[in-house]
């Protein structure tokens, strides 16, 4: 599974993470050529059971979306033998990724101080909900909990409706991306210093960082932003509208685009109406403008209208469902759907010209590569059989 062609070829990653943020980070590293060894406990990554749907026993669709291109070993890290295996893995590793509760690694003998002293070149990526110190240090946190705590839910939803969770685990996924970026920064700096360092990512930091432009507005005015549905708080028209053939989104970012929009809609005089002449005017008079546009779109075909608008340089789109997206000709052209040996997944969003990422293996079965990895670490056959059996037992 390791490749010599990817941008991260030669980088070895020990992945102790589970669920989403960590596995998404390490899948990105693996897509670009890193040798990622995913270490699962005897009971497996809990997301293996997050279904239906299941692709096969012990592998949920959820797990499948985050764990391709990795070798997989099963270890009981609470045992002395499991800890010995981890120590040997880290001796030859460039990166450690983990999202345990604070103190878990230290309990097993791998405190931050021990890692720095024993593996000085190791980049240690730690992902937690709230961090390990401060008023909420070590508190548990899932994506939706952080969406609530950091205010993301408060700005998501219709104006007159309740606060809503964003429909994807955006805090977890962006934390995975930020961890990916932090690891690359640390590896780059290591070329100068020869030393690794801790990459400390938390869901709370990610969630707060996602609040733009509402944070900038609050800093400037002190006003708590209301929910605005799919509308933009400082741009208009920037919203979803009904057409005769389904919902459509218009994203009008400047006055030229607005003029082109109303020309296509057969009402060019609206561009010179003093209520709508500039974006600031349109935001102030959003309600009047939205009512006019809604009436103009009500009997239109969204696909035909969308084509005409894009030809005029007006950002717009039908509101696709997930199935429409994953079968869309342009999405397929961009290779954002991949298939391999019965596996189907989302493609690689970071596209490099000379060293592109690749999908080389589907997600592996629990412990599928334990024996191979242990053999590489120098264990004898008898030891391999014992450690493998210990790692595969189911914990209750």
C-alpha cells in the first residue's frame, strides 16, 4: 500500500485516532502517499458500527468514507505487549495522530514529556474537543456539541425558526483539514530544526474560526447576528428561490452581476432603481428585492435559467441533492468520485500536478495487516500470533 510516487512518500504515520477528525486527517495524508498504519483497539473503531448502511459486517459506510489507503493493525494498548508494539512503531514514525481523552496516552506510558524525550523528531498531532487545560480542558466534545457551544448553531436556520445543526459534521471535518495542514507545517519546520513538535488542534478552536463574517460583524458593531436562512448577512440577493422545476440559489456578489441578473430576468430597470443600485442598498431593502425576484423566478425552469445566468457570469446553481451531486458530469470530470475493487468514495480535493494523490486500497478489515506490520518490526512468529489474537478479541 505505501507508494513511492506521492508527495508524502517516505512519511510514516501512526494513526491512533478514531471516528472522524483524526481519520479524515490521516486519510488525506495517506491519499498523498504517506504510509499510514491505523491502530484499532480490540473492539475496533466505534464508527465501524455507525450504521446502517453497512458495506459488510464490521464496516459501516461511515467508516468506509474515512479510512482508505491505510494499513490496519489491532492492538490492545492497555497491555504491556501492545505498548511495546506502539513504542517500536513510534521509533520509525514521522507523525503520531491521536484523539484520546487527556491523560490516556500518559496512563499507557506515553506522556507528552516521554514522547518529546524519546522521539525528538516525532510530529505529534493531538485532536481534542476543548483542549487539555483551561476551564473546559479535558471535557468531551462531539461535532454537534461544539456547533452549539461555539455559536454555529445560533446562526444556522431560518430567521423565524430554531437554531439548527449544520447538516454535515463540519467542525470535525475542518479540524481534520487543519490537523493535516498543521502536520505539514511541522514537517516543513523539522527540515530546519531536525525536531518534531506538538500540533494541538481542538474542535472549539475550529468552530470559532468558522464564524466569519459574524465574528467580524460582532467585533465592529457589538450586535449578535440573527439567523438568515440561506441568505447572506451582508450581500443581496444571495439566497435560495423557488422555480417551477425546483429550488435555485443566486449568489450576486457585485453590481455588474446584479445588472446581468435583472437583464436576463427581463427587468433591466431594477438595476437603476435607487433601492437596489448598490449592494448596500440591496441589503437594506432585501425584503422588497427578494419578493420581486421570487415572483420573476416562480415560473422559470431552473436548468435553462441557470445556463443563461452562467453564460452572463452570474453565479447561480440548482440546489442539488447528494445523489445529483455524485452523478453530476462536472463532479465526475473533476474525479471527485472514485471507484476501486468495489469501493466507491469521494475523490481527492487537493490536486497536485506532478505528484497527485491516489486511491490504492479500500478500507481494510480490522487487524488485516497486524501480522505484516509486526513482522516488519522484528517480532518472532510466536509473538506475532499471540499479539494478533490479543488485538482481535472483542472487548465488552
